[in-house]
């Protein structure tokens, strides 16, 4: 892959990768750091990447692996020298665009907030599969490749996640 092709990939998939990082990380600063680390790793592996393959899936898998490694390192450090909890939950923020919000927009935001809170409450393995499937529009085979797990495991986790979400959101939505 050439540098020009990399620039095209960043233009085409940058917002998707950034959005995925925002949903993985608990705060904006860590999400932005993960996003930058992802592209740095992609630049390191520039010669290996096949530009005709699924570059978006590759970039998502790099982001996912970097995030897992970071969490693993933190867990190890926490065991050794108990530190503050790394995965503090922060409320979902909504950026206002300056327009007056109608009742429907407020209700939609609240509904979205409830759904995202339910997704964020899922176990990490299920959450990752749900984010890749619904947010990044990857098919089961691409998710399996991205997460480096069998397709059957992807199906199972997605099914279990749907059941948990249905149970949590049944009375709300």
C-alpha cells in the first residue's frame, strides 16, 4: 500500500475507526489516543497491507487488539500495584448544534442514551461483536476475521447480546 492509498483509506474510513475507538474507550482522551495508535500501527505495517483487501476490517482489528492489550496491561499493573479503576463509566454526552430541541429530539436522545448504556453494560466480548456488527456494518465473517475468532463464536456472542439487550430494554422501549 502506498502513502497515497493510505491517505485515501484515512479519508474513507477515518470517521468509522474514530467512532469505533470512541465506543471502546471510556473517555475521549483515551479514544483519541487509541485512534492515533491505530493509525501509527497501520503506518508501521504499510508494506504488509494489501490495498485490494478489506483495509477497514484490518484497521478495526488493529484498534481492537491495541485496546485489548492496553486493558490487559492495566489489569496486570492493577494487580501488582492497586491503582484507580481504569474503566470508570462516563455519561454519554450529546453535542448541541445551537438549535432549539423539540420534544421528539429529546426523547430520541434519551432512548439512544438508554440503548448505548445497555450496550456498554454488556460483557466486553459481546459488546465488541455488537459494535462491529451494528455500528461498523461488518458481516459475520469480517467480524470473525477482525476479532480473530471463529464465525460460530461471533454468531453465539451476537445472539447472546441480543437476548441480553432485549431483556434489559423490553420495558423501556
